[in-house]
């Protein structure tokens, strides 16, 4: 059936929420939809929603969603007349756009040449500068000699940023405070850029401290028209990963808004831009500066849709069909304020470690001004192969305060079980007084991380550090004689970094930290992050400690293995678990010593038949590059050894028979 349109079947070369989002509009426009999927996505929502679906390869993205030939073949096999790349994957791959142009299907996006041009930060910057778009003062020339780059940095004035020309998203970027650090920074930026992008060209820019990130949505058609659809504020980021985005920008003057829109339109004109694009700026009190142009539909496009009432995917498809822009600049209006929160499968308490697993239950919020875009539902499996974005929650209000209040309430109503999500972190962020006031910059989340994660985690890293220090102080007080580090069997090592695990329980939840001692002193690892730990014991259970560069004073009161901790954040009760004595003995009985994990026996510290005190070190096991000391669960006698130095043992293996002498009231 032909509708007289250039295409009536659309292949979506993507997965997850954006594939579902694109299909929704395509269906409303009467287009038939083709999904592509990997082995890992057979049961995915985007496959179920599509009219047809084609398996394109194994789970790894390079074999499926990044496999240009497989996707082109799928388009040809299904007769799809157009391909929408979504975001990520092949969306900004000029070779893919060219492959579509060569093979037939319309690529829903700009030309391969435009994508290629914008992929080079120096070429894009040169084009924008020529078009009168404000750019950060700096140097983006061909001469890459150290002399030329040094002279440029001197002219610009320190601090400067060295950026990989082919980079983006912060990769290959180095901050240089003074001239003497420049040669090393250039060399390492070039190495990183060559490895990551196969191109070691760099540019030099004045460093803008604490900027805001504001971007302008633009559209161009194939008839030479361009319009802007206002700006978005994407300042709340962590490690170049956007977390919350809003439209319009926070407290922007009419003059700056108009200036940015005009600059973005000049940029789009200069590039002969077709389809959806985003012109990114960094902004501070003094001005705003072009940094890059993204040639795709952005993750955060819904906030623009919510304030304009427009469907950006519909615009993309109509432009791809050769239609003129649906509205003129004067007809495009904004109303109210919208904020999007990105819901990721990740553990904010463990350094934002990606989380995987099966979604056991899923309940979305609903209500006035609330929109949820997702590609997941109960029963779906979150795999480690792809981006961990589970859903986008978007709230609209007549003003920013109402939008934020609706977002906070909806975050509280969102229920996702089975997979760890950042919902609590987002709620803490949405409620942070500085976010409520709109006083943010791109470094905000990193600076406020402790406060933001403390709000969601009853035991923050600093609490765990204080508890570890309390254990060290307790042990020091118990045996104050200086101990030679060579004699210690609990994991301290002079030569390498050996760890000692300390575990605590709070509210039924276990918290682990690993202390290690290296040439640069003591450090604590917990939840995937590591920071230097320093402490000074004082009188009366007080001590000063410093984790990373966060100092504080804490105090500890012990009763048995229970610890009452006081920190500036309040009181905290913790129980010090000894998994190699008490808790394990509980599970297997105190009559044998078993390996708590697979590992190698590196030392045997007591002879068969020896009488030992409770807690005496018996056997040292090395596992996962760490030493673990297995201790006497109670006072007693080591009846028989069942292992020897050098043995590799499985988890649960019996290493010795033990004979307790008396019940120990303290062991728990
Ligand atoms: C900058 C900058 C400060 N000064 N350029 C980061 C990724 C890339 N898109 C550009 N980025 C930056 N360029 C100059 N001259 C600070 C950043 C930056 C940033 C920009 C936008 C959003 C978040 C950011 C987080 C850290 C640094």
C-alpha cells in the first residue's frame, strides 16, 4: 500500500525507551515500524511494540546495534524506506548515514557530511567562529607543534583546557593551571585521543570555571529553513552524564535567551543544517560560548516537547519526508517549565556502579503534568551490555517550583523492585536546597555527593571510615606496644597493597570496607571507590579523621562489638562483624574453621593441638588479591589442621577442626 509519502515503513536502529518513543509517534503518523534486536533483547518491549522485528546479532553492541551492515540488511529485507537512529549507538556515525544514503533508506538526521564536520571540535569551532557564534577564546589551528600550542596557551592565559579535537563528552580533556604543566598535559591528551578516536589533534581553550550547560534545540528542513525551539538547562551532570534536565534554562534573562537562540540559528545556518540538532553552550556570568553541536535527537528532548507542546520525533520524520518545517519561528511558543529525571539501574551508594538483574515489579507514577518514557516493564532483565537508562520521568508545571514539586512527588511514587535504581538519589537531588533555588553549576553533584548519598544511605562512606578508625583505635588501645609490620598476619604488608576487610551491620544491612596500606599511606575502599584515610586519635574516644579531602571529628563508644558512633551527621549504631569468627561460627558452628571464599592458604599460624584465645589468628587465606585472616571463633584448641600452605581451597572447605573451651558471651 502506498500513501504517496517517500516512505511508509520505518526501521528504528535502537532499543530501550527511545526505540519505544520513536515507534509511538511513527504509529500515530500511520507508519509501519521495524525493530531490530540483539540476542539479549528477544523479549524486550521495543520488539513487542514493533510491527516487525529483525534479529541483528549477539548481545554485545558492536555485534548488533553498532553493526552497520546487519542493520542496512534488515532495512532492505523488510522494505523499510527510512531508518531512525535514536540517540547513542550509530546516531552520530557519519559512515552509517553514508551507508543509508548509498543503500537507499532515508537516514532520519542530517547528512553524513554534516555529522562528520560536527564530529571534529576544531572544524566545528572554526565554522562557528566564522559565522559570528561566540566561542571560548583559544586556539584550534592545524599547527600542533608544542611551540605553537604553548604560545597559544600563553596568549589565552592560564588556566587553560587542552581538549581532543575529535573528542566530546569530556574525553581527552586536561585542565592545565600553569605553563610548566602544559607539555605533559598535551602529551597525555594526545595519547588518550589517539587511542580513543584515532586522531591526536588537540585544541587549547580558556578554562571557564563552574559553568552552566545550556543547549538550544534547532531544526532545519531541506528547503533551507531553520528554527529554534528554545533552550534546555543540562547543568546537573555527573562525570559528563546528565542527570536532570529542564526547559527553559533557570533564571535566564530575555537578552541572553535571545542571544543564545540567535547564535544557535546562525550555527545551524552556517552548517546548512537539516533535521534535529542541538547547539551546546557553556555559560557563566560573563557570557556564553559554543562548545559543540550534536547531530541527533537528544535524550532530554521531552522537556522541550512539554513546554512547546510539539512532537520532535514527528518533526524529524516530516523533515525526512522532505516536508517544510511544520511551524515558523513566530508560531513556536513556550509555556511553563519542564524537568526530566533520568532513572538509571545503578547503585549511587556504590559509586554509581551499574546494576543488573530482573525487574520484579514496576509501578509508574501518573498525574497532571507527569510523563514517563520507558522501554522496560516487570519481568524484563537489565543486562550489562547496554546503557543503564531505565526510564525518564518528566514533570511539567506552570512554573519551575511546580514542576520540581511534581517531579519530587512522582519520584516518590515510582516503584521499581528487583534492580537497584537511582530513584532515591534523584529524590535527594530534586529536594536539595541549592537545586530548589536553582543555584547550580556543572560541578554541583560532585561537590555535594556526600550530602546527596548520605540522604539515601544511612551509612555514608565517611561513617564507614569513622567506624574503621574506631576499630583501629580499639585495637591499638588493646595492644599499644609497637608491632612490627612484618609480624602482622592480618593483611598489612610493607611491599604491596594488601587489604584488610572490616564489616559492619546496621539495620540488618551489611557494610564492607577494605583498608589497605601502601606507600602513600592508608586508604579505604568501599562501594567501588577508594579514598585516602588519615586519622589522629584524641582523648576520650574522640578522633579526627579525613577521608579523601573530607575532614571531620568523630567519637566512638564500644560495648562488646557494638559501636556507638557520633559524627557531625548524627548518631549511628553499628555492629562490627567478624565474618571469620563470630558470624561464620554462627552459621557453621564453632567446631571447625571453613574457608569463607575460594583462595590460597598463604600462612598457617597455629599448630595442631595448640590452645588459643578467642580471635587468635589461625590461617591466612589469599583471595582476590587480598589476605583474610581466619581467627579462632572462641577460646579453645586447634584440634586438627586440614590444609597446608599453598593449598587452593574452595568456599566452605574445612580448613581445621576446632574445639571451643567455653561459651563466650561476647561472640555473636
Ligand atoms: C569546557 C569547560 C570549561 N571551560 N571548556 C565538558 C565536555 C565537553 N562537552 C565540554 N566540557 C567542558 N568544556 C572550557 N573552555 C567545562 C566543561 C565541562 C562541562 C561542560 C558541559 C557540561 C558539563 C561539564 C562538566 C565538566 C566540564
